C-alpha cells in the first residue's frame, strides 16, 4: 500500500492548526489583560490566565452553571443516543403499517426552525411548572429527529436482515434482539451521535436563556453575563470561554476513541 505523500501530511497539518488556532487565541487573550487587543500582536501567552479565571469564578456562579450544563448535556446525550437507536432500529428493520409516512414526517421536522416553537414550548413548560428548572431544558430534547434519521440510515446497512431473522428464530425477543444485535452494531454511529449531541446541548444558548432563571443558569447563559456591561473585558470573557471549552474537549477525546475502536472493529469483521 502506497504511503501518503508529504503534501497530504502538510494539508492535514494545516487543517489541524487552523482548527486549533481559535482555541489557542482564546487562551492567548485570556492569559493577558485587555490591552492585548490594542497593543502589539504576539502569539506568546501571558501570565494572567489564573487571575482572570479567578475573576470568572467571582463574577458568575461558574460551578453551579458547570454542574447544570453537565446534568443537561449528559442526560440529553444518553437519552438521544438510546431513543434514537431504538427508533432507528424500528424504522430500519421492523415492518409495520405507516412506517414510510411516519419516517417522512420525522425527517420533515428537520426543516422547521427551532425558533418557531419557542413561545408554545415555553407556555407548555410553564403549564407543567418547569419554567426556570432544568427539566424545561432536558425534556424537550430527549430525542431528536436528526438522531433518529442518523441511526436509521446507519442501521439499514449495518445489520443484515438475515441476522435479525436468525435471532428471532433462536427465540430472542424484540428487546433482546435490539440489545444483543442492533446495539453492538450501532456503536460507531452512536458514539458519533453522542459527540454531536453533547456538543450541541453544551453550547445551546437560546432556549436555556429563555426558560431558565438567572440564579439557575447553564454555563453558556452564565458566560453571557460576563459581557453584559457597557465595557467588555475580553480577557475575562475569553477566560470563561476557555474554561467552558475544556470539558467538551475531554468528552470528544474519550468518545473519539470509541469511534475509532468501533470503526476498526467493523473493518476487521468485514
């Protein structure tokens, strides 16, 4: 097998550096005072990052907002992956009346802007008594149309129909067939969906801003308070942004290994 040329490695290195530079720039500004944006340009970090981080902790309820974001993002991610895999398996391998029409309806909801449902959704959350509570952010996002579509498209080809029929002939119930046949086969797609869902839930700003109270925010809503004054201290803002990005990078690294392991396992089996 022919090895990639230096040009390929150079292009990949350029993409990696271009993707990592915004995070480095955030850390660069966060490690200095606010004069870094008006003074001489430099790529060398300063020594004020921990001082700016301490100011972030003093300015907003950072730890409470961080815990809220972990609760919301973790719960939503687990629910979306499980329920989307269940629905995707049903649409891909089960035969029932109205399957095509129902799946078309699920896909069609992707074309509806989220902003159109904010007012009626807020009214529903208020009616349930969830306005200002984390349940109002978690429950509407327990399953997504994109997740169902993603898992259905993957499981159509990942699981042969003969394998499902063989499991049924061996006496497996529908749930055991899903648990022992569909779920292991869905591992790479589920890991990728988990990464996307966690990042989207972690970075969600509009709906938590609308439905949560100021004393019970998620991290993105709390960070918005850092730039609500007339004078914006960018060192303070980007220090908070850098701190909020670190958990996402950790989750991506952990689940990224699962994605690679699942893809390699599938390649070996193939």
